């Protein structure tokens, strides 16, 4: 099996000026129509001996509405989501009015010197735990302000972390094991599995409680989507591959309890199924494949899965690709955020996980220069985080339909560095978001923002 990262590094070493491929190996970076870059799609791109194929995605917000209807969806016509009790519980903490929350960036030499892009955050351990791409890949904080690296026995790449009844659980990808556990969020241990469970090219993007106990989703690099299940986080089983469900080249980026039991979101490249792939006539050339399409999968038990039938009007076409990067559940339904290069910032909304409708973006708020990477249910609505015009940004919505950009201090999202928020968690009376910043001399470093009630 070709090591994707090493192949890319060898390729970029020949470029003048040199390019750091570390930025390609992480969760999707928000992109805009005028500032294209490569993100999560690189892990599902084909790498031949002399041809590197990068699937490029442009995460811009999508909104959606429940069952199909000829009437344009509105706040008053969205029925309550039909789902399990656990999926509608409000997160810990009570937020004040969204308009009163103000973002500021945490000033920390420890974070700014850490060559790691933080990808996921959750409440737990000493207070908060975050994971990311780089070393060290696990971080903890008692308050969101003071952060320190956690103790791990091996190298890793963390893409998601959750708190559950036995402590904390982190998942990731190459190199090393894909699952780590901790009782306190400070000391972490890998949970090695047989090679048939986690293969060399597997990447685990997301994990949640559900099914037999725990369900994780991800992909095989340059291959199909994959689901794993566990009853205790120590022993995992790989759900048998069904080509019709999991595709030939597909990715599950996020999973949550909801709908009939569980809902996973991601991307599915149907052109590979029909033989309409892409290739380079001359060895060593970059080629752009047909775009993947947004995709949704559902399951009752975490073991048997089905993919929501593809509708080009909802999930995109190979000419106008789209991907869904995260999904959250609230009283108004399931809200998914992702991107398409054609329609600016949009999203999807569903009441049952089975029927989805994209909503047109607000041109006054989203002009195609924004991207949303993560979304969370605050108990009083939704908050999405991402990037706007090469800097971090955040939005809030009471129902997942109408969105408003959140306030920030003058220095929070601005400055000479490119930055992005990748994930957000509700903590006490506010929010904590994690991501990265880019400096000409320092490269990509860890970044944390907090939103607290303003004056």
C-alpha cells in the first residue's frame, strides 16, 4: 500500500518554492471560490505511482429543510424531529442570547508554538479535551484558556473526541492506531486492533455513542466509506463492506444519533461507480477528478446501513460537487453543514434523516467566500464555525434555517494570519472553538477561541 503522505511529500519536495504538504493531511479546510486549497478530500484521492489525483472540495455552508414541499420552508413550517430521547437533550451549560456572546482568541505561547491543527473538542477530563493533526495530538484544559499537551504513548492523528460513560475516546488515522482512550483526559492509551479491523489506509473521522455502544465512521484512503462498532471502546468490529451502500470511493465525515437511530454524512463519488473517473495523459501531472457528491447514510442499529437515494438537486452533480462535513440534531431537526463551489454558503435540514432539502443561501450573509466545518446544538439553537475570507468565523441560528454572523473582538478573527475554526463545544455560559492559524514564519499552529457573554 502506497503511503499517501510520503508520496505527497516527495512530490512537493521537487516544487520550487518548496511546499509543506502537512497542511493537506487534515480535516477539511474552509475554502472559497477565490481561494482554492486542498483539504479532507486529499485522503480520498487516488495516488498512483506517477499520478496524484486530488479531489477538491469547497466547504461553503448549506442549509436544508425537512420533507419535500412546493412551499418554501420557513421557521414556522418545520416540524419537530422524530428521533430518540438522547438526541434532543440540550448540551451542558446555559447560553445567554446569541447576540450577547462575543468571540475572542486565546492568547497562549504554548498553543502558538504547537505545530498542530486542532480538529475536535469536547467537554471532559479536566474541563476540555482537544485533538488534532500534529504532535502532540491531544491537548487538555481546565478552562479553555490554559492548554497543555496530554501524555500519549505513540504518534497519532486525532480527528474527533467524545466524552462517554467510561471517560474519553479519540479517533484518528495514519500513522499508528486509530482509537485512543482515557479516563481523565490527561493520560491516553491506544487500543490496538487486529489488522482486519483497522487497516493501514483507514482513517476514522468521527465517533459517537449509539448502536451496540459506540459507532465510528470514516473511509479507506482512495476507497470506500467504512463503519466500525464497539461495545466498550476496547474491542472493535468492522462492518462488512457493501459496495452499494459504502461505494467505491466515498467518505463518512460525521455521525450522530438521530433519524431512525444514527445518521452519518459525507461524500460519495458516483462517477467512479460508472467508470467515468479521471486520469492523466502524462505521468506526474495533477488532474482534477469529477467532484464528489454530498451523501447521507442512516442506520437503526449501527450495523445495517443504507444510503439516502441520490438526488442531484439536493446533493449535487459531478460538475458541481458538494460534501457534508458535520451534522447536529436539535428540536427543529438535523442540521448539516458542508460545501459546494457553485451556490455559496448553504446547508441541509431534515426532520427524520431520510429526506433532505437544500436551502438557498442568504446572499447578504454568504457570498461564496465562507465555509463551515462544524456545527453544534447549544440547546437554544445551532452554532456553526468555519472560515470567512481567510479568517475564522462563526454563525448562529435558532432553527438551522436563518443564520446570523456572531460578534468578535477586533483581534479575534483578524490579523495577518490565515485561520479557521474546525469544531466547537458548549462550555458553561459560553462556547469554545478549536482550529488553526497560519504564520509566514511559524507555519500552521494550534488556535483556540472562546465566546462569552459580552457587556
